[in-house]
């Protein structure tokens, strides 16, 4: 099973709202990732958690706040977003018992619209 | 994606073979990947190749790697309408977390 799940599938929020995106994997992977993807562009890395600790933050604005409650879950808390933050947010995971540790498996994404 | 380059568009007739090309610059890359993204969906891992291999075949997919020229290609045999998607080439150095993606090739399959 190489499944990463994400909720919600779609999200519409105002610039003053607070919302959270959720990601879950049960593959025993030890690294989890958040990416942002604009239409017709490749994904851009935002954050990497390794063994539940934040290891990479790609200079993401503080209105995005990641959280890794345990090795299977990854959240992205959103607050005071801007319309330009509208995008597809992808979660991925890698490592653990995978044949190739570096191989990243992606979830279906949350399509976010900020009004 | 500056380190990985792909052509942006490919149009192919149903039943023909598709060939998507990619060049990369990081000679330390260990694994090279092909991901497929259908409209409104996430990225689906199609296949990968280890940098010391020349070729990998998986059903309709054939990956060719020319390490000397840092050139990677994905051939899809008997292309179907369900193969219409954006295909991303990506590379990663050993023991790293940062995938470098190409810009993506939009493949359109026409009847």
C-alpha cells in the first residue's frame, strides 16, 4: 500500500479565517513533506519533517504553520492567508521500509481558494 | 526546476508511442523519477531508475538513461486517452529530501 490521504479535498477560506489541512500515511515512512503547486507548474517544497522534527523550512511565510503530531500525521495550519496563496497543497512521504528511501509518494492534494 | 529541463508539450495519436525527454545537471543524483499528474489530481509515481542503470521496463513504460549526457526519457507504448496528463521528471541526490522537478510535459492524446 502506497497511499497518502489528505483532507479536505477542497477548501475555500477568507483572509481572516483559520483552517487546517491534514495528511496521513500508514506506510511507516519517517519523512513527510508539504508542497505548494500552482496551476501548470511543478510542486514547490515548503516543509520537511524527519522523525517528527522539522528539518527543512523553505523560507515559508509564518501564516503557514506545520505540525507533526506523530509519525503518521502531518498538519498545515493556515491563518491570515492572501489570495496568492490559492493553490493545490500536496503532502508526500518517504523512507521507512520503502525499497528506495528517497522515493516520495504524494497524496491527492487539497485545492485551496483564498477569497 | 532550473536543474531539470523538459519540453513543455507533446501531442500523440492514440495507439502510437510517446517519448518524453528530460535533461538534468546534478551528476550526484542517485534516483531519477517520472511522476504523472492528471487534471485535478496529485502526483502519481510512475517509475524510477537508479543512476547506474541504462534502462528499465515496466509494462508499457520504458525508461532510458544516458548518464554521460545526463539525458532521461520515458517511452509510453500504445498510448491511450488515459495517458493524457502532465509528466514530471525529477531527480534527487543520495540521502537527500529535496526533489528537483522539471517544468512538466503536457501530453495530449488525440483520437
